[in-house]
C-alpha cells in the first residue's frame, strides 16, 4: 500500500537553515546538510529546500547547498524559491535536485510547467500554490491564490489553478495554507481535500502543523498524499519517527 | 579495479541522482556515446523516466549492442522506464517494440476516485515490496521493505518477478531473468534499500 509521505522543509538563507534549530549534537545548528542527515536517520521520506533569499548573487551558494545535501542523501529532494526560468531549474537539477518547485513563476508563465515537464518529466515538476479562504466578487467562497510569498493576489482559485497546473504538466501540487502557516493549529483540511479531489496528481499539504494528530487529520479529512512541516521538526518538538509511530497507530500507512 | 558500468543516456530524464548512487556503491560509470562504446562495459544500466516513446532513441544498433553484451553474460539493469523497456512493449507506445527479453506488455495503472479507496495515478511515493523469489537482485532486501516510485505504467507479474507491489493492482516491482534485472522504482531515491539493490547488481557484475 502506498505510504503517506512526511516531508521536511528547510528554509535556507545564505547557505544556512533559518526558522531556528534546536537539535543537540549537530556540528552546526544551521547547516542544511547536517540537518538533512539528521532527518534522513529519523526516517523522513523527502526533503524540500526552500531558498528564501533567492537573489541572483546567492544562486551559486544555493547550488552548493543542494550539492552538499544531495551528495549523501538517497531520498527525493525538491528545491524551490527563486526558480523563475528554465535555466534556474536546470541549475537546481544539475546540482542534484530531483524536483523543482515553481510558485510565482508558474502563475506568471504557466507554460514554464510544460517546458520543464517536457525536459525533465512531470515527476520533476512541483507546482507550489499559496492560498487562503476568501470571497469572490459574486459572494462565492473561494480559495484565493497569492503569489510573491503571499503578498500579491493572483485572482485565481486554488482548485482551478491546481487543475490547470496538472494539465500543463505539473507532477505534484504543494499546497500551503496562508491562513494556517505558522499558527500550529492544524492543516487546512477543507482546502486540502478540495484540491486533492480535483486532481489526480499527489497533493502535499503545508501550513499549520502543530500536534501529531494534525497529520492524522490531513491524511484522512484532508485527503492529502503527503504533509510538509518545518519548524516542528527543527525544534525537535516532534521527531519524524514519533510522528510516524502515531500515524501507524491510527491506521495511516507510513514508511517505518 | 572498479567495474565499468555503462549508463545509457537516451535523454529520458536527468541522471545526476543515478550517477551519485552508483558512485556511492563503488561503480565506475561512463556514458556510451555510440553502441560500439558498450564493448568494454562490464555491466549496463538503462535508466529513464517519462514516456515509453523516449525509448525510440534506443534503436536497432543500440539494442543489438546491448543484446550482444547480455549474450556474453554481462548483467543488464533497467530502472523505471528502463524496466518497462525490457518487455515486449507498452500500451503507452503500441507501435514501438521493447527489448523483448522479458515476456509481456506494459499497461497503465487504473485510478480510482471512490471515496475511501482513492487510487491516484501516477503512483508517486514510497510503497512496499512483496518478495516473490530469492533472485540475486533482491538479496538482503526484507519482505515489506519500502522504495520510492513515480510512474503510471507497469509490467505484469510473471515468473520473472522477484517482487510485486500493489497500487490498485499488483505489478512487477523487481524482475530478474538470468543476468537481466529491472526495478520499477528508483533505487537512487530509495534510501538504504535502494543502495542494497544497486550493490546486488554490482555483485552480479562481479
């Protein structure tokens, strides 16, 4: 049976993981490769490196970070943040990324999803969607999509955009709830389920993870195929292994 | 001396991860530019992701060279699309022939959107191996071990299957017939289990 995936996200700025790290026994608390190694030992299913600087000057540093993480880890590695062009994606892939995640760039130029799917295969193309509950001009409830780190309304609905992204060649959807991000009150199961049921590609839920049971909820009520979290793992509030034990105890298939 | 492994690049996906994993198990990898470059390969790997149509690049000259090496007893490993190519063909590209060393035709997994029984296609993620044989390629891999898949088409379970996996239906996830082996998942992305399978292939190479 296909396992539900647990994905750890490393937000990297200037070659260092930010959002704070609280692990003991790491050589350098903010070193992405060190943290990736730790998660791998704990049984993480996949890693996402999110470049939160994403400026031109930093791109080389980012490639070094990807290379350092990819060198010794043999699990899927996705890279996102600042991928605007085919060349940006190629640099990430050449450095060792298995998947590239596009957000604002895909909204601006949806054809980029197709270009990358044709070049690397759909399995290498993740469409990241940041969305929140909203009401449209006609008073209908929608999941409004935002670009540029949640700052700019894209005037699109997440369900409709996810369908288009799939049709254009995306192989997975990484859906982040702007309402829940950083709140630790649980994933947005209603929005996740709405998107997951609208597409046949996997949907990764993100934003709001706090308690172990939030993951049970997003895999059942939320119909998510995978769940992503950052700070609850970084601060060692929850070990990946303990989380998977909890999921298994609630009949959620996991890799243990 | 390291064993020289020919990793065939027919432009079906990026090979960075495969190269890295092969280096980790001690293989010396080279990419043959023409079929004659296969002459001194001690083992051959056909990787690949994507559409079966991409295997059209493996034309008669390539298949003859590969079959000649296999005939000399040199091991061949197909990964993902490379496994499917070992069969007679695939419904994804009905006009194209596979290598044909394994019997059967590959077909598409069936999705299911029934509430409570949702089966998404493509099949993406970690799934378990049901061991079906003691073939060398699966040596040291525990029954139920999980590996990373990403694909929509599958090969049928036959007497050549060393392991099967279930996603809506049961399909061949590891195959071996003589010196020819294949894996439907990505050993380069499947943690220690994946590396063990690559080590097993290197043992077959000797």
